C-alpha cells in the first residue's frame, strides 16, 4: 500500500502537468501530435474519441491546448466550444475539419477557435505543440477558475 503523503504528492504532480487535449477519430492525427509532444518532452497528450467525451471526463492537469478533430455537426461543435470556453477561457482551441466544411469553420471561429483543414502539415502540428508547451505560464489553472 502506498503511503498517503505519497499519493498526495502524485496527485499534486498530476495537477501541475501540462496537458494537450485532443478529440480525434483518426489515430494517425493523434500519433502526429504525440510525436511532437514527445520531442518537446514537457507535457502529455490526453486523447478522446469524441468531443463530447472531453466534457464528460476532462483531464486533471493544466490544459494548454485543445484540438478537436472529430466529424461533428456544427451546432454540436458550437455547444462543445461554449463549454470549453467556460471551463478553460484562456486556452487556445483548434478545430480540424475537411476542406470545404464552411459551416464547421464558422462554428469554430464563432466559438473562439482556430480552424485548420485536413491534411494538417507536420510543421503546423509542431508549431502548435511547441507554442502551447512553451507558453504554459499563461494558462489559468483549475484553482483560478473559481
């Protein structure tokens, strides 16, 4: 059995870690982001299959970037983004969609998110991850959300 003070230390460390949250249906996209996270070696990637899963089971750590790469209805994406903006008001959010999905792009931009069309270039993934993990000091922690 692990001593209580060790458990508390582990929980505190998890709360302090930097997290990139990604909801995606395509495993290759998640692998591309994971490769960039491993190169920076300063955070973790938490993946979900659907955007809705982020709402139901959000991570414990400090979220520094949210990537939504699921095929969702634009109105559902708008609701998801509204919740994310309430939960993590200063966290950058990027929506990944297919080229020509104008309604999804409009929903993303109206919800305060950036929009990228597939396929996303590896250098774009790298820039997003490096920027998010390097700028961790500007993220509001859960205690400050109040």
